[in-house]
């Protein structure tokens, strides 16, 4: 690989770094050869991490002359994300580890998408995750892959995960972000909402993290076959979003993908409320007036 640290110049943010990497490596293949990138950018070794406490680690100095990445053994997609995350710490000079010269990252760090205000540690984990997601699923390659997909479908998430060799959740997060429709993906486990990813235009999900998946959700039906994305079907919108009582409810669709480990992804797709004709609106307003005023 021709890329070297010089190509990154003074880029400090995940976005700027990935932009420089893509400029220096315009013909990057998919899945992105993350190990080769590491070698070209100053990582001298990638070793197995034999610990249950941490998912990944990086040993380096403040000047980042070189680095060694540690990644827990496990599935290839997960390991690739860990390596990319540690490479992110290595390339972002403003990331200062808790112990001098040694970054240690837990699995919860590798899932972090938001940081508490003022929490520098959380912020740096969020940045490393953003770098990992961007470098493993470069925006132009992701957009290219997404042009083949039209109607939202969890099957696409599985295809992206396979093609980019990333975890299903990493693929789901990118899918939600890049899909033009109003969609959200809920990660459920042990009957509860674990994480939510939604497009910018998708309303707030009323079932917060930790709360049980609604009993009327398709997730609760026993007919799912594991590892197959189910049918997409309409559900009651008030299961997941706040529906104003005096407004027409939008149509909401659900699709469930159940994994063997008891975890599931639930895709939510919101359809815009169809425009009412003036006559329909007058009729409805008339009813509402009579209803509220108690007249018949
Ligand atoms: Zn980290």
C-alpha cells in the first residue's frame, strides 16, 4: 500500500483522517484491508488479546512513533472493528490514554456513540468508533452499495455486513444513516431495547434503552425463524412513537431479524401521512369540533 502517515498531515478528526486515507488510497477494495492499512500507517504488530475484561488495546508513545494493537480473538467482523478503533486512537494525537502509553478499551467503549458532555474519555471512544465505522465503510463505497437497495429491508443490512466484513450492528447504524427514508433500527436482547439507531427525520422512540419491547410488537410473536429477515408488516405506530391524538397517525412498519443468541434487530419504517384533500379535512375538523364540544 502506498499510503503513509505523511499523507494524513495534520488531520485530527475521524472525518478528516478518513478523507485523507481515501485520497491517498482511491482504489481501496471492499472489504477494506484494515490490517494492511495499519501496517502502512505505523502499526508494527497486531496481537491477540487474552483477557475477558478488554476488547482491544494499543501500546504506543505520545509521539506515536509506532504502535502495537491488541484485539480479542473472536469473529472476524468484530476483530476488524476493534483493530480499526485502535488505529483511530493511534492516529488521533489528541487522544490521551488513561495510563501513559496504553489504551485499553472495553466492549462498552466499542459500542459508544454518544459522550456525556465534558467526559473526555467517552469523547475519545466515540471518535475512535466514528473513525472505525468510516474507514471500514467508506462513505462513497457505502453509497455505491446502497444504490441497489430501494425499499428498506433488514436483508440489505445483512448484505452490507457480509460485503464490508463488519458486524451487523455496524452495518445497521450506517444503513439507517444513509438510507433516504425515515427508518430506525432497534437492537433488542433478552426482551428489552438495548440500542436504537434512527435516521435524522425519524421521531424519538418512546421505548427507551432498557425498557421491554412492546408486547404488541412483531418481535414478541413466536413465528420468527432465526437468521432470516422476516416479513415487513404494518404495526400500531403508538407502540414505538408518540402519536398526537388529534393528528392523523402515520403508517409504521416493522420487520424483525432474530439471531440465535437471543438478540434481534427490529427495523421500523415510517411512511408520511398522505396529504388530505380539503374536503376530507373539513369533514374531519367538523367531527372534531362536534366531538370536543360535545354536540351531536
Ligand atoms: Zn478505545
